[in-house]
């Protein structure tokens, strides 16, 4: 996400990047450590850091589900939501997914990587290139390397919320951005379109030549969409 940070420069946003428990240097949650506890942690940290200050929230993948849950819990405080390749339904078999494809292969690049790096990169890379790999190495790989295996196992055992937040967001009159990848075989793009139709101020985009790592595969397009969204959010008065 840091590579997209300057998309928010024009609106003079203060940025807060949360390191989720078990995903980086924040210690994992105690048992059970599932998705409900992760959502509670995010809500609690938001209260501790921001109090009643209005905020906009950006989330990618699972972060997209957590961002919606946070907005549903704090609808009067949330000024807008941006979702990048968001999880709509955490239950895998409920998702509408395209087949996994690689549009551009670079055998020489892959051969020059370590076995571990090659496996991590090729798992989701839709367009393989030195530039794409460098963005992945700089922005995605560090998180994969430091993720707490036990925390991920706990999360996998309880990867669901008591109820999805989207019914509670149906009346949210705030700018919502939903960006998806046409070749995203992890969360897809069709379920996100259905989600967009339920939100009164949603902008939806599906990007070709992009998989689940949107900011790696299509950084310029994602950057421009985020900048446009941030301007919309900044135009919205804090008080109704």
C-alpha cells in the first residue's frame, strides 16, 4: 500500500497504516484469533488512535472485508471506503472466480529467482516482468516473509464473520471505490460488481491484465482511481 501513498497527497490526508496482528510485527492475537477477533481488534485500535475523528478507510483483499466491517460499525464516523481486490464473502466456495491464468510469462526472470521467491511470485503473477517482480519484491514479499504461521492457521480455522457487513452499508451515503482484477482468481471481480450495486455511491472498476495484486499489476490505474476517490471524499462535509 505504501507505493500508492502519494495518491492522497492532494487532499492533505493524515495517513495511519495499521499492522494487523500476526501479519507483520504486531504480535498475533490470543486464541481463538479468528476473523471476528481481528475485526474487533481493528475497531478497538481505530477508537484508540482516532477517537471520534472522522476517517476514510482503504483495504486490500481481506482488508477490504475488514474495512467494510469497520465502516458498518462506525457509519457516522466513516467518510468513505476504498476496496482493492476485496474479499466479498470469506467462504471460498461462495465466490465467483475466473480461471487462473498467466497472460505474459518470463521464463528467464523466473529461472533467475530463488526457488522460494519464484514460488511466491508465480502464485499470483498475471503479467511476469522485471518491473512487476521488483514491485512485488518491494511491496508484497516482505509481508509474506514475516507473517506469523500460527496466526494464519488460527485465522484459517475461523475465517468468517457472524454476519457480512454489507446490509448495514446499504444506506451509506459516502464515496466507495471498488477496484478489481479481471484475472483475479482469488476473490474474482463479479461478486464485487454485485456489491457495488448495493452501495449508493459506489464506483466500480475491473482492470484487465491484473490479478489479486492490483497495485503490482496495474499501479498507475489504481493510483489514479484512488486519487479520484480521495478528492470525492475530501469534498464531503464532515457533518451531515
